[in-house]
C-alpha cells in the first residue's frame, strides 16, 4: 500500500510539475509575444518618427524651392514692368515734346502771320498814300529837312 501511495504521489507530482511547466511555458510565450509587440511598436514608432522627419525636411526643401521660384518670378515681372514703364515714360516725354513743338510752331506761325499782315497793311498804306505818320518818325529819317 505504501508503494501504491508512493506511485500516486509520484504521479501527482509529475502532473503538478507538468501543469506548472505548461503554465510557465504559457507565461513565457505571453511574455515573448508582448515583448515582440513592444519591439514592433517601438520599431513602428521609430519608423514613423523617421518618416515624419523626412516629410518635414521634404516640406522645408519644397518651401525653400517655391520661395526662390516665387522671388524669381516676381523679379522677372518687376523687371518687365520696369521696362514697360520706361518705354511708357519715353513715349510720354516724346509726346510732350511734340506737343510743345506744335504749340511753339503755332505761336511762331501766328506771330509770323501777324507780322506779315502788319507788313502787308503798311505796304498797302504806303502804296495808297494813307500811311499814318508816327510821331518822331522823321527823327531818324535822313531825307527829312535838308540833311
């Protein structure tokens, strides 16, 4: 009977040890699984952070490129506008000169016409003998009074 009790104890002991080993293996497997998940999460986080840094740097480079292109475009447009304004200024100056010349020409023509009319009137008056005598006109006249 003691032998049977000893066998039963051995069997119980083996079952208990088997159960404890299985539980230990399950705990180890759970720990490994959790560790792998943590490693994966850590790796995912690292990868995500690295990708985020790359995206930020790419965005900064793109911003710098776009800023340079915008500045170049604005400079080209301003240069074009400057050229156009210079051309417009030259055209306006030329137009004003022509206008001043036209005004001066008209003024000269008017004075020339007035002078020609005055000369014609004097010539006609002399021709008809009705030329007005101006006071002091004979003062410089060498033919007057026996000189």
